[in-house]
C-alpha cells in the first residue's frame, strides 16, 4: 500500500468516525432528551460524553494531520480556494463543537444529579440542551459542505 492510499484511507475513515459518531450520538441524545425520562437521559448523556472522548476527539485530531499530509503529498497549494474554505469550515465546526462538549458534560452531570437526588431535571439542563441543539445544526451543514468540497474541489475564487 502506498502513502497516498494509506493517508486517504485514514482521512476518509476518520471523517466517517467523526461524522457518524456526531450524528449518532446527537440522534440518541436528542431523542432521549425528548422523553423526559431522567434515568434514560443520564445514561444517554454519559454515553455521549464517553463516545466523544473515545471516538470524536481522536478523529478531530487525525483529520487535520491526515488532511495536511495529503495536501502536501498531492502538491495542493494551501491557498487553493476549496482548501481554504474547508479549513475555515473545520475551524468553525470546532468553534461549535467545543461548547457542545462542555454542554454535554454539564447536561450529563445535571441529569446524574437529578437521578441521584430523585428530582426533576433543572431549568439549567434544558437551557444547555437548547444551546447544544442550536450549535449542532450549523456544524452539521458545515460538515456537509466540507464533504462536498473534498469531492468536487471547485475553484471558488481567483
């Protein structure tokens, strides 16, 4: 296997893990949240935080490294418009993801506390989830745009 095939495979697999884990955990976290069942929410939030640690974080690290190495190997100029936009969108996604990680951690702790103390979820939990939900949408669409840019490699500006 040559370096290009290896790097491309790593890049595609890490993007798949990043997107798949994000979409999967978001689906289960949001729909479990909507049940209002504190025990289920505590479990889903705990597993979402764990999945981010085990899968999303390593993929977040691998993506720019493998992408940079592919760019160098293929001789792409860093000033290529589709690469610049991809990098900007990746940074934008990171700016959405970092607060999401904190919000998931906070929601998990609030749900575990409510379960332990046999109380309903506090208003802070619901605020966390509203912001968490709102940050997910722009990150999702930015990810879709990056996928398109990586496949199409369009010339966007001079």
